[in-house]
């Protein structure tokens, strides 16, 4: 057995004159965890597609298992043991766990008849290899995202994978699930399988990688042992600049809280939550999946019903029982899943920005004024520096970070006083992320009260001046930013028992001024 | 395990069917006579064969509304041709010819759907009009009562007959064997062949099926050709049992058939459905429409009752999934005792 599984040498690829990859070389050894790091548009996806045989490079050599391939086809790649797990997993939601694991293998060996006993055996064996138990007969639709990913990994193993490529595997996972996934990846490694882990989350890369290759603008910046990397170096390599984020410095401006939440409960979602939000504050709401953080946000936005407790805005009790009423009270909500909940992907950037305020853009005779529409959209594109060549292009043509800005613009156009941001930078790369953080901070400085729901610890610490911690449906703690650092917040977040002093009941509801 | 069984649409439809039979039978004992049951079987045969075809299309994520047009086209054309050549032989030749015409028409659907990736509803709406228009305009629009001898005798082809207490002889028609055979073939196909699983895979996620390397064009060609074959055979049975070939018949039943299939648990969104559920759905609709008269409900009310049953039957799973979505999201920590 050779000690190199895959070797790419001097690979170049250009699309219509744009150099996507320029002289990239990569060596993957068996049982190695190799991270591929880069911002959106750096050429990561093209490189994956070349390894999977979906795209043929213009120049360069591909050698797998000592065999050179002039034109690698997808079938060749699979036969040599290369398996790609795409972000959407490509699973069949209507089929069972067992069948999802076994079906592609059965197909690739040209089976005509399905032997259900064998399907179960294959699935059980694969789950055993990674040390995980899943209900074999459950429909994949009914299991969690993390479990779906495990099914996809098992499916790759069943097909005798020697190299598993995982594309942005952790985007939809919580901290705890990411821990579990890393354990599974180490188990996979024990089986002698190499993993090419594509990510732009720095902490993950530092934690799991044996080696890391960082690419930028289609060129390899560096390909080194992970031991020689640290956070700052990674950021520098990825973006080509040093990003120093300043913490948010909140100065109390007014005497009255903007939003007061008093003993709020929603059955089956959260219980007895009290806090307040002052103008100009950025308050983080964090907790593990299932802690009720998203549910709290949805209740404030009128999506989930409230059973008990009170919401006050400007000191006056308000009734929020629908999205409409939330909007009337000046509350805006930017959802976590912007692709399905926040944007009309096929519609133009212009239209997406003005959709919430279209009533105000009518001209003579109550007809929509295109000139005013474009003017208004142009203003937001400038203010939030949305990078696009033409605002008439569909939103789906934008990168993740720019899409998120369009969602923000859409809400800001309606001048909300309270803005709830759920996972504001999920799926956004490092460079855009700090720019989005700056936008959020500037909004707060203008007097908007902002709730940021997130489990991205550096993000919480950089952006928020106070952080609420939720655990199993209750408020488990309220902290001033200055009391916390990364380690402390991480341990608070992952701790399963309540924090020793019942912080939630003793602390005041308002921010500490001083 | 038991809970899982009871949460299935098949169980629900089965139980409803049994309750309905018991109620109707209690009101009018005629319901339980062999004559009534043979009648039910006969009525369910054509709908049942159609419904199995619809099931396969629905599972693949498509929808076909042209199968009734294929059925009447195949049946009528076969009758005209057999009359013209003066064919004297038995019914198998009629089934073969009608089925073959059905396959050809099904391939026309498949061509547009698989080759050009057009939406299945639009294609089959178009071909329904096309097939029917062609039939009426080119082949004929008159009712043919002077049938070839093999076809004329088919309505008397009973499997066996029984004579009841009043001296009336009733028989179970052999056409029901077609339904049994089609059901068994479909069950084996869908459950135990890669082709069948590729139909579920396609209905579950087309993109995943493509990435896994399924030959989607081939699968779709098979599906629509198979539906054409079933439609051709069912159309021929229909003509034989009614002892006439009427080119105005059958078209118009497609929504009832689709409704019976959906009632039996097949999902309009694709990826879900079973043969047993489909058969139960067909039986339920058949018992409803044939037996309401036995309990004194005027026949004009039948459509209303069937409509209501269909809405209730399709609403129940929808409500159930809504409920499931509204379930508690968070396992709230109990307060420590003070």
C-alpha cells in the first residue's frame, strides 16, 4: 500500500477567462484529516469537483492510488474510493435510514433485486464502524440534521470510501453535534479513511486538522501541518489582511428600556423568561439547540403563541399575536435560514430590498414608481455595501454574506426599532463576517435595540454588550460582556447542569451601567 | 410498534372501510350477499388497475391525467381494427393489442416528460386532449354495439357462479384476476426491485437520485409506458364488461381514481404510497359509490359523500403532520423544589 492516496500536481482551471484554480498541488495520505480552507469564491468548490471527477482541469496531473488519470470521470472517482458529502447530503427523505445507507452501493454494483436483510446488515455494519446507533427503520425526513450527516457518512463508507470529502459539514450543526461529528471523523480515520474537510470555520479547522491547505483566489497560500497554525495566522492567510475586531462599546443613552419581557412563557417552548433591551443595546441570546433560544425569538416576532407573561415596548404593554402585529410594533426578524425564509431567490436584488416597503413607493395614480424603487434600493446597496454588478440580477447570484445584507436591507427599509437577528452570519465567510458585525454595531449606535441569537462564541463576544444564556427553556444566566471570555462562555454553553449561583434570579433586568 | 401501525394511512382507511361495511350491512343485509360482493369486485377492477398506475406515477413525483384518454383510445381503436379485419379469436388478442396501443401512447408521454423535462401535469393534460381529440376526430365517435365475437362474449366470462336462495345466479367475473395480478406485480416491482426503489428515490429527491447515478430517463420511460399498458388493459376490460365501445366513455374519471389513490396514502408530492393502501382506497370509494343506494341514500348524494370522504381522508394525514410540527420544541427544565 502506497503512503499517498491522492496527489494533484499543478492543477489549473479557468472558466470563461476567470482563473478559478491556478497551479494547485495537493497530496492526501491515507487516514489523514486534511482541511481545505478558503473564503467563498476562493476555488474550494472547483477543487472538490475536480477531485470528484465532475470537472476536468485544463492542466495538471491527477494520481489516485498510484494510477494516473488523464480524464477522471465521476465513476472513476467513486471506483477509486472517493466520496463527496455535499452540504445538502443528497439523501432521500422518504426512504429509511438503512436504505439510504445501502442504496447507492446496491446501485453501483448493478443489483436488480433488493434484499432487505442485506440492506439492514450493510447499514448496521457501517453504523458500527463509526460507533453510532441510529434507528434503521426511521424515515430520513424524521431525523435531525446531524443524524442525516451520519447517514451520509455511512453511505460513503458502505461504498468502500478511501477518501471522504466533506463540504462545509458543520454549517447546520450545533456545538454539541459538531463535537459528536468530530468523534465520528476520528473513528472514520481509524478505519484508514482519509477525510478532506472543507470549512471556513477557523476553530474547527484548528481542532480537527492534521494538515491544512489554505487557498485564496485560486492559489495555494499555504499547505502546512495544523500544528503550525493559529487563529490569527489562519485569518491572515484566508483574507490576506489582519482582521482585528473591536468589541461593541455600549453607552446607555436613554432612561427607558425599549423592550421589556416579563415572566414570558410559551408552552413546550420556553418558561418564565424576563429581560429587557435598551435602545442601542446588542443583547446576545445563546444556548444549545433545544434551549428555546429560537423559540423565544419567534414568540417576540408573533410566530409562536405566548401563554403567560407580558411584553412591553416603551413601557406600554403590547399584544403580539401575529407577525403583522410584531411588525406594527416596530419589530424586525431576520431568520436563520435566509434561503427559504428571508429571500425571494429568483427575484432581483432591487425587488428583495423594497418588498417590505413597497406601499411607500407608489407614484401617480397609485402605481409603483420604478424610478423611486431603484433609487431606494440603490441607497441600501450603498449603505450596506452590497457587492453586485447589477441590482437587477437575482439574489441567488450573490455570495452568502451579500445575501444576508439584502435580508438586512429589506428589514431596515421598514425602519424597525427592535431587530432580532437569528444566526446573522451562518454560512458567511470570515471577511464578510466582520463587515456584517460592523453593520450591526452601527445600527445599534443609531438607537435600534438588537437581539442576536447565535451559538458562535467569538461572534457573541465581539458584537454584544450583554449575553443571555438559555438552557432547557429557561433563562439560565445574564452576563455583561466584560464578565466573559471565550473559555468561560464555552463552558457555560456546554455545561448541562445550571450555573452554580442562580444568576438568573438575582441579577437585575437592566444592563449594568458604569 | 402498534402505535406505528395505527399512525399509518393504510390502517385508517382499512378501519374506515370495515366500519362502513358493518354499518351498511346492519342497515341492509343485502350488502352481505355474494351478488353484491361480486358486483363490488367487478366495479373495483377497472378503477383498481387505473389506481395502481396512478400510484406508480405519484410515487415517482409526477402526476398523470391522460390515462383515461389512453384507456378509451386503446379500447376503441382495438375494437375498430378487430371489427375491420373480422377477427374471430378470443379476448387475449384484444388485451394484447389494446395494451400495446397503450404502451405507444404512454411512450409519447414519456418522450416529453423524460426527454424535455416538462412538468408531468402539463404534458398529460395536453396529451389527454390530444389522444381524445384524435380518437373522436380520426378514429370514430359512434358507439359500437356490434362487437367482435371474442369481445362480445367477455362479459359472461365468470370465474364461478353461485345461485342464491331466491334462485338468482350470480358470478364473479374473471377480470378481477387482472387486478390481482397487477397488484402483485406492482408490489414486487416497487418493493423488491432496484427499478422500483429508483421510482421511490426519484420521487424523494430528483437531485439525489441523479447524483447517486440512477438513470432517470430510463425510469421515467418505464413508468409512463407501464401506466400506458395498464390503461390499455383496463380500457379493454371496461369495454368488454359494458358490451360496447364508446369513444366518449372513461375520460372524466381520472380525478376519482387519483383521489382514491391519494386516499390510500400516496403522496401528491411524491415518494410515498403503497399497493395495499391504494387497493384499500379504491375499495372504500367503490363501496361508497355502489352501496349508498342500499342504505337509501339517493344516488345524487353519492358525489357529495365521496367528495366529503376524499377531503376528510386527505385532510387527516395533513392535520396529523401539522400536529407533529406543533409538538413541544423544548424539553423545559422543571423548577427545583423550594
